[in-house]
């Protein structure tokens, strides 16, 4: 990401990890799925030097809600 560039990060919201063994269409797979709270992901971005500019929660009342964070990379690295 170039200096001053905008990062768009989307993810599922939650606070758990689980092993998923079946994909779309019933195809076998082995993937660890991690859901994280938006505040924690935003803190990780800030710790990495990004400025979090916006946050959106998607379908917060659904069983699997999502979040989108917009963060900007600094022009100068620390």
C-alpha cells in the first residue's frame, strides 16, 4: 500500500475461532475461521501505524454480522 493510501478491510464480527470443514456447495476443506470485534481490529490497525478513518457495521442483527474499516497508511513511516 503506497504512503497515504486507503485500506478497505472487511471481516465477520464476533469473538471466536472455529474450524470449518465444509465449503460452499459441500466441498471438503480445512480452514480456521476467525471472527473479531471491530474495536480490536481497529486497535491492531492503529498499532501498525494506520489512522482509522471510518467504520461500518453490516447487518448487526443477523447471526453473522460484518464490519468494514477504512484506514489510511501514513505518508511517513514511524
